[in-house]
């Protein structure tokens, strides 16, 4: 934070907002009002918070900044998906995606600007890590996307830029604000955290009281392959990851999803599929097969439909709950692995 700059109200989670209001001598119910103004109505200034006392509005404005993300670019897919490039208060750019299905809207939000994990098939990591996002910056992505669609978000998934468990506290703070009855009020089971397999984060999530959903980017159950395509998680071997997930299911009673981006000739071979079956079988898991989306400069190719079907059939035949992700937004680089922090080059 630059010298003399006010702290950002978006940096506070629900408990932080309570403490800030307590320091101002305010009763507990003011926290619910403030959350509603920030994350249900998403107003752009404290002066707009009409049911707060004038003195409190002035005190908040003297102590905190309030700057909503600005849409630097919105791209529309032929399938109804929209991708948003947001300019944050400090000028950092980050992307999120709105995915409508019938009368429901899922928002894929980012937890970091950029990513340090370095997965070879993902565009986000190619720009490197910029910074962690605050709880409010995550929630605002969801709220502002829903506002632009003219509806409420029914689901939100931390599957945008970044590794959520490398920004654990802020991510959990954001999920709790999204779940708040005063905020977007998205059900806990409709809030999903997707990790590359950061075991300490999985272990922490298993102890949280809320029923948030867990997804794990697996992408290979062969250690050498996974180390090569996902270098950021080499420190957490597959056998330890599997045990952490089994422990998670036993503690929570919830079924994690194993995300598996299928790359032709890399992880769709018979040996790779057999290893995936061995990894996922015998415990409460769900495998989501994702045909690799095109990423500029990334090695590997999208497999053919027959290869995708064969992998899904092998998993189902082994008694493993399996789905194949329906591609959304690939024509605007909004699909899995395609998010970056850049403007689309102008035509001509």
C-alpha cells in the first residue's frame, strides 16, 4: 500500500468488518448492513449506504478506500458465456467468467492475479504471479458479473486465475462473504474451491464448518508425468495427495472432484488411464474429464472425441463416478486453462 493511502475495505473479511465497526463503537448488526451494501448491492461509495448513520459513513470514508473493479473488457461467446477483464484499484488486471445455463449462472472467479504454479497447459501461469487478491476483490467479481447478466449468481467456483490455497485465508473469507445471508447468499455446496493439490490447504478445508465443495486439478496419476506438467506441486507426491483426499472424504462426508485435462499423447494413453483408475477407485471421488483447450505457446494437443469417450468409459467401467465437461467459452479464451491478465489484441 503506498504511503498515505487508506487501507482498502475489500481487504477485510466478515470478522475484519466486525472488528472495524467495533473499533468505531458500532453495534453488531451494522456488520450485516455493511456487508449488504458492499457485496449484495455493490455500491461505489460509503455515502450511498443510506441506512448507516451519517457519522459512521464519514468515519468509514476517513479510514478506508472503496473502489469497485472496473470492466476493462467484456467478451461475449457464441454460447452465451462472457469473459470479464477487471481493472482493480491498483491497476492490476484479472479475469473472471460468467457461464449461464438455463436460469442459473455460474461465475468462475480468480483468487490471485497470475499464478506461480507453472502448469504447462495453462495460460495463466505464463504471465507469472502478480499478487494475491483480497476477499472483497473475489466477491466483487461474482457480484458484478451477476449484475451485468441481470440476475443473481447461483454458483461460484474458484477456478479462475491463481491457486486458492496459496491465498487460503482471503479465499475462505471471500467464500464466507458469498455465503452470507447479507451478501450474495450462495449456498455453501454451490461454492467450489479448485486446487492443484496443495495438501495443507485440503487438510485445512476439511476442518472448516461450512460445506464448501472441493475440486482438485489432478491431470495425471503418474508421478513423472504430473511432475512434468504441474511443476508447482512436485513437493506433494500422489500417494500423499490420495491419502489427504481419502481423509477429507472421511472427515467431511463430501465427494471431491478430480479435474483431469486430457492432453493427446500425454495423459490419455492406456498406462495413464490405468493409473487414473487406480488413483480414483475405492474411495468417494468424481472424475471430471476435460479435453484440453487450446493455449497459445502450450505444448500438447486436444485429444479426439473417441479418445475422450474411451477414457470416460474406462473410468465408468471401474465404478468411478465420471463426467465429461461441456466446453464453454473457448471461442473467447474463457474455457479451462485459458485465462490471462491481458487485453485481447485489437483487430488489424
